[in-house]
C-alpha cells in the first residue's frame, strides 16, 4: 500500500499531461492506420484488411484513373479560396475591430453565421441561389461557395489578433512621422500577420477537405473528397492512403517549420 501512494500522487500531478497525451494519441491513431494501410497490397478491391507489405502504391501514386486530376483540382480550389477568403476576411476583420458604423452588430452576426449554420443548410441555399440565377455548376460555383464558407474563420482569427494589438505602437510610429501607409506596412500588418496566417491555413484545410458544400455545388466536377467518397462505394484504392499520408506529413512539417522559425526568432531577440 505505501508503494501505491507515490504512484497515485504522480498521476494526480500529471493528470493534465496524461489526458493531453491520450487525446493526442486518439487524434493521431486514424492517421497511423492510414499510414500503415498505404503499404498494404489487398487481394480484392477493398483496402480494409491487412494482406501483405508492398510499396507499389507509393511508387505509382497516380495509378488510379482521375485521382490525381481530382487532387490537383482540390489543391487549386483550396489555393484560390484561401486567397479570396484571406483578403476579404482581413479587410472585414479590420473594419469590425477598428471602426464604428451603423449596423456593425448585424454585420458581425451575419459574418459569423456560417460558423454556426450546418453545412448542409448553407450548401442547399447556395445551390438554390445558383439554380435561380441560371449559373452552371462547376469550378466557379465551388470556389464562390468555399470562399463564403471560409470567410467567417478568417474574420474570427484576424479580428481576435487585431483587437489584442496595442494601439500605442501605431501612435508611436505616427509620432515618428510615419505615413498611414508606412504605419500599416511596417507596424500593423506584421503584428496582425500571425492571425492572418492562421486564418489562411485554416481556410486551406477547410476548402481542401470540404465535401458537403462541394457536393451540392459541383455539378459534374469531381474534387478529391468527392473522388474518395465515390471510390469507397466500389473499392478503396491504396493510393488514397498514400495521398492522405503525404498530406498529413506535409501538414506536420509545416507546423514544425513554424515552431522552429518562432523559436529562432525568440533566440535572436
């Protein structure tokens, strides 16, 4: 019994760390499964049971017809949606955080509404709008829908950063005879850059991964999430696991690079 007390005391002291590590392991476990099955060679069409080790899928990731085409389309949509949502969202965030105008509260509520609204409602509403306007479904309808969907997340991230800024820094720049443009580019924008970058990265991830809104507004256009959903009905190619593993590795490398750059910047100070 005396031996159990130190152990129980250590668990209580590190309970938050243990819970955090357990949650992290729970979140990473699906990615580990995807990684493992990217080296599988199934006997049939479905890649759900381990058969034998093989690197065939890694040597030919575009071996499945139309898969890399849909992947390229999703990346293109994500890039353009990120640019559009980041530019518009940054301007809206600055307007909401810095200026007082009529119906400011209503505009703020409308901007954040897509975050609280179910995706299927927004998807059906946009599809109805495009149908009534006689717009052909395809790349541009998906892009417009993705920008509208991602806009709220950019506004939230940038607005939080702008509202936490110390206005005395901009006042000090003006006291040193900086023009409004110089103050914005030299002081305001560098301080707001982390919020803008986080909103942009979130927009890219949401746009690339979206299925519900895309499915309603795509027409005959097939993005990568739609390709994965369609292939799952008749057999899941191993190459899908390869693409998923590669995207996860790229995301982890980007996070590590950001952390490394931040630590170096702190050391240089």
